[in-house]
C-alpha cells in the first residue's frame, strides 16, 4: 500500500481488501452517506432533481440526456460513471466498489444488478472483498432481471437477455442469454 492511499484508492486499483483491514469501517460509513442521498433520490419525481442527486452520489456530472426511474440502490456511488443518453429503469442495484462504467446510449431494464465486488472462495478469506470493474460499452441493452458480475465487459451494441447471469465478457454485436450467459447469436451490422 502506498502512503496516503485510502481504501477507496486501493479498491479502484483492484486490491483485495482483507476482512480485518483497518479502514474497512470507512466503507460502511460511505455506504450510509450514499443511502441518505438515495433515500432522497428514490422519493423524487422530477428528472432534474433525480439527475442532481445521482450526480451527488457518483461525484460526476450526469448529462441531461440521461434518465433514471427510481428506485435505485447503490452501495458507494463514487466509482460509477454514466454516459449520455443512458436510460436506467426501475429497481436496479449497483455495487460499485470495483468500478462501473456505463457508456453512452446504454439501456438498462428493470431489476438489473451490476455487481463489481465479490469474495474469495476459501472459507478462511470469505469476508475479504475482491473488486473488479464492470464496463458496459456504447449502445448495449441489459434486459430485465439480468445480473452482470465483477470483471465483465459487455460489448458495444450487445444485448444481455432478460434473466441472464453474465460472468464472462460479452463480445461486441452479440446477444447473450442464460445462466451462465452464452452467445446466442450475432447482431448484423447496419452499416
């Protein structure tokens, strides 16, 4: 660990955080601060107010072309980046300690889960935290009730079928589905 590097810096750098890390409590404190803002966001009915509160949660500007239908659940927020012309539907969950990037023109259906964090399989280390970023590329469509797991990139123009669990990268211009998600077909180019 470098001097002056916080637990949040270490997470962004992909470092596994041990269950007994001396800064671990700051993760919980940050989550509670985010929950306070989420409570306001999830009660809001004005698109501008929703974007303003989402910007406060993420620490980044949210473009006026991006829309979110609350409720949404986010455990941290500062490691989420959302592009332009993005639509996020009702009841999504973002665990973003590992980082979540949503590029322009992405559609996210209801009940989608983006989970950029996981835990080791060894029982003695199970309470440690393993962060790996999620990247959803331009014009992707994530179907209802889909789960995107840590370390996954969803390719440009790709579709994740409803109810899928995605544990491996999705190539550009493909439709994936199932548990675990597999390529079902390619999407023909219109160019």
